[in-house]
C-alpha cells in the first residue's frame, strides 16, 4: 500500500499508514485493524484514509437534539422493537441533517483528490465499539461500495455516522452492555477493489473451534453476494499447508460494481457456475497470509479478502469472538507436541457458568489435581491418563459412569490419529486412579496419577461417618478461629498453610474410602439386581432418605423455616413484598416489628448459621452467599409456605425411609426364591447396609469446602476493604477480577493496575456468553459427545437416567433460582443444579438438566427425594419451552415433549 499521509483538519483525517490497533478510540475498530494490517509484511491493504472520531464529535455538536433523543432511547424497553426502531430512526435523521462543516468537508475531499477524484471508493463505518476481542459488531453499522466522486463520498460519510444508530446496532450494544453515548464513529474511505473473487477466511474452524484448521469461503465478484446470502460459497478447509476438504457450490449469481457507482446483481455464465472461485494453491496461499495476520493480532481472525489479477487484498480483519478459548500450553510444550485433551471441571461440579479470576484461581489453589483456565472455566488435562490402555480404560469407565457424553467425547477424540498418545513411564500406575477422583474436588473424576487408592470401606459402620464429620468440623473451627487474627501479607502466608490443610482434609484416605463405599455399593446394586431381578436402577429406591445427607437436610430444614412463618399472615405478607424488592436484604430487621416476626427471624437466622455459606454456583468464591444476601431465600420459603403443610419435612423423610425399607424387604424376598438365593440375598443385604451408611456422606466434603470458602472470602473482602480505604482499589469487588496470586501481589506492594481490572471485567462479560464444552483439545476443538442409543422414541430428548420413575407435568424452564415460582406437579428444567437448588426439589415433580452425571449433586438429591430425573439433556432449556407439558422417563433416560 502506498504510504499516503493526510495532515489536514487537526487530526480529523488520517492516512491508514498513520494508524494502528492502539488508536481504536480515534479511528474505530475497523480503521485501527486496517492500519495495523497495512504494516504487516506481505499483506496488501487498499489505499485509503480515516475520518476520525473527532470529526464525528464535531458533527454531533451541530445536532444538540440528539442528546434528548438518546435519553429517550436509553429509557426505552429493549424488548419494544417498535419504539427502538422509531427512536433510532429519529437519531439517524438528526445526524444526517446536521451536515458536514465546510472545513471538514474540504479535508475529506482533499484526501479523495490525493487518491484520485475519478476513482471509486468503499466508504465504511468504523465504530469505537467494533472488531473488539469480545464483540465483533459485524454488520451492525453500514458500508457503501463503489462510491464515485467527492460529493458522493461526503454524502456516504454522513450516512455512515448515522448508521451508528441503526436499530440492529442499538440492540446489539444493549446485549453487550455498551452505552450508546460511549460509542463514537469514525469512517474508513478506501480505493475500491474490483475483484474476480472474494470471501471470508476464518483462521480457526468457526464450527468446531479447531485452531489448526482454517476455513475459506469464496465466491465470484464482490463479497456482498456471500454476506447477503445471495449465493452459497465454495468452502475450502486447509490444515497444515494443504487442502483437506472442499465443497464447490453452484454460484448462479454475483454482485458487481457499476461504472457510474453502486452495485448490481448479475447472472454468472452457466459454464462458470460450478468452477471453483479459488484454486487449491490460492486457498493455501490465502491461509498462509491469514496465519501471518493471526500472529500479529494474537488470536484467531475473521478476515475479508479480495482476489484480483495481481493477488490478494485484505479489506478487514477482526477477532473471532465465538470461539471458546484454549488453555495455555504447559511451559515445556513446543512444536510437534502431541495435542492435549482437557475435560471440563464445571460439568462435574454442576456449575458451567464463567467464574471471575479470583474464583477460578482459588479453586486451582485448593484442588487435588492441576487445572487449567480457559474462558473463565477450569479444565483438567487428561492426556497422561489416556496415554496407557490400562489407565485409559479406568478413566473412560469412571467418566462413563458419571457422564456418558464426556466418555463419548473422549472416545471421539481418541479415534483420530493425531491423538495416538505416547505412553509415559508411569502411566500404568494410574490404572485404578479414576475411582478416587470422584471423592475429592478434583473436578471430572480425575485424581493425580499415582498408586491405586486404598480399598473402600466394607463394613457399614455409622461411626466412620461420625468420625469424619467431627474431623472436618474441628478443622473448620480452627480455621475460623485463626484466620480472624490475620491481615496484610500475614494473611496470605496463613492462607498458604490453610490451603494445605484444606487439601489434607479432602484427601483423607478414610473419607475417600467412605465415599467409594457408597458409590460402589450403588453400582453393585444396580448391576446385580438388574441381572438377577430385571430391575432398572434398583439402588434409587434403596437410597431414599439415607441418613446424614447434608444437602437433602438443607431442603428439609427450609420446610421447618416455613412452618415457623406460615401461622403469621403479616409475616407472610411482609416477605411477599421483600420478594419483589431487589434491595430487600435488610428485611430481617423489619421482621421483629411484626406479630410472629421474632420467631420467623430466629428460624431464618438459625438456617443461615448452618447453611448461609451456600449459594448458586458456590464453587466460585466471588458469588454472593445466602448470608450476604438472605433475601435470595425468600421466594423458596414462600413456595414452601404455599405448597406444603405443617410438619412436611418429617413426613417426607419418614415416607422415604419407609419406602426404602419396603423395597429392601421386597428385593430380599424375591432373591431368596432364586437359585443360590440365600447367598444373593446376604450379599445384597450387605450392600444395602453399606449404601445406607455411606451414600449420604457423598455430599459432606463439598459442604466442608464451601464452609472453608466462606471463611476465605470474608478475610479477603476485609483485606479488600483496607485496600479501598487506602486508595489502592476503587471498590472491594475489584479483587474478584484479580487472581489469588495477583491479589497477594497487590496487598504486598500496595499497588494495583486499574487497566488490568477493566480488561478482566470486559473479558468476564464476554466469557459469560460462551458455552463451555465437555471436552476441549489444545487445538481448540470443542467436543460434547452424543448419546448413541436406539431405545429413545422419535422426537424425544435423550439424557442420562439418574433417578427412577416417570412423571408428566408442566415444564418450568428456570435459569435463575431467584425466578423460581412453582406449582404442585411442575417439572424443573434448567441448565444445571448444585446444592443450593436442593430446597427447590421439594416443590417439583421431576427434574431435567442439561448438565449432570450419575453421582453429581443433583442426581444424588433427586434420588434422595424420590424425584424422577434425567440429566445431561443437550440444549434442554432451548428445546423445551416454559409451560409445555412434558413427560420425564427417569428410569429409561429420556424426555418426551407432549405439547
């Protein structure tokens, strides 16, 4: 590109050669990227210039009525498309009618004259909120092609300014949390390229996410034919310097430039319609350019290109914002390394939301295995376990028992030759390692490689659980006592020791053995009673009301809270108002002024003393706990007041216990009449006693983790308060956007980087919109697995059967616990549940989730309450509409949509 420079207009017109990606505030995202592209060796960008945001500001000053219109637009309901459409049209009209000041118009026409008055131009919007790493804004503002003559360039520059307020751009900004007033518009004017072919290059596969595979879409003429959907493109897939797949479309139409300006659709000659728009060599050359651009910007790119007689021109490059990020490779990883395979921690922990940096870094520090962050989520590298047939089999077995989709995803990856992993020297030591991972908070059932764990407990001794609970409570009490006296650098020295104690308690061999005893007894009962009696998931009924399950007790105890409130109408009315108040967390003080309010307050506070450290997505330390926002519990309490009668907790527990006793008696009687029946009955009785003794304890280690996390959080927030008072931070919650290590550095140095915190906040908002895969490769490919079943009726949604029974009812699709409003017989449909959702289980007839496994918390509690449940139902919250009637087949693992 010719290095054209334009110094007129006090910086209102700048040549592309004068700008780079650091000047997006002046020339917008597109202009900044084009300037940077023009500096890359071997990359050719059409000559042009930018009309800067300073020019836009001057024009906006000539239209003061825009301020009032923007106020009205900000106050409009974003769902009222008609109002947004009308107001945005008024804003555009005001901007266009403001005109261009004479001096600015002279600067623009002078720049056009230098490039050639008789030439054709592309006049392109370039907003400051555009082509960002977190939001591309592709197509939200306007571009005009083949604009001929200075007067027409001026007219279309004005139209580009106005297009900042198209209806689609306004709505897109709303969805991305961007204020209309903070965005400015620059305009890029470039010499028009009249190509033989054009299209889009994605330097990573936009469907699978694979970073090694690039995709080229190509068509004849201008790229508008592809963008508008006028034709299907040729598609080339390029990997490691060669075309590995191609689809050649029939291209009947193309868009071409008109001699006097503008464009038109034309018919492609029949003999040319099936001719490839690019040769394989050209596709490979284009990808090679794309890799150079990707290296310059540091992330996969969505690149618009044109091909003329003398080669490729790049007319735009922006980050691909829809790809799930890839964990950073291990330091020793280099060229020629075997790709890593990562399994999602969130799918095991039933919390797939994005976590803030303090949240995921704390989980890393206290986990039993190394974890890698990507997209605000954590992943475990299972490549070492996959390397040996012995450890691979154990890993796939435990994965399949937990979540069949994870197993299928891993098997899908293993089928490929590039994942023919070399066997490390100690791989065989991990043969039985898969079992123990389900006991700690390693994530997806993946423990450290090493020797096999101790065998599970074989005697159903309740004293074992009592001893483990006492050990945990003693350790937590010591933490609570000692952490209060620590602050500043001393706090972080103390936490380093506390984390070691945290992991020591989690890895207690007796605790792991007790958990495995309950799980192995469950698996044994399901397998053997299926074989001997033809019973499916027989253990479900046998585990009803198992003693000592802290999570199911949490739901039942909230029924007792409702019992304390139900007799007092004024308290119920008061809490109903609190439910509708977004700032109602001070309601406990107001209760004491009401008849019966003191008893109600005491009941709630007693509940919070035991469970106040819990919350939705509780593995993220940054999430508000129930003790911090007790109003979160009010809708659940009111549901219990409406839907249950006095003494419901005791009745429900006793009903479950009696059903388990009757099931046990029935099973043993049926076994005794079989051949070798006495032996089978004796073995089964031993396993029933074992599952009753230890199944409830499965939930306790997570409770202990969350108790510790709440104490860590309180101490860290106190430290954050000191940083705010000392002027180091603007607000306490800024620490949530620092990793634990970074926060320690800030405390020790008394200095923080506000730009880092701002970038982290932007990144978190973008991560929230991403859906994490169950399995992710180091090449960036997201693999979610599939159910390969032939026993699911046509039209039904397949999932994993985790709690037996069948139920039909109204689907309540709930994504936020605070929005729960249930009626008797409703079926809860949600993305995932963790222990905080358990009180809601008491008021529903069935459960459907997108995420979950056989031994995850939602499944365990569904069985505890005798709730038919199917988990791992892909896209359940999108395929099932709120209010639809559905039938949940908890025994067979599928959901029917009835209408």
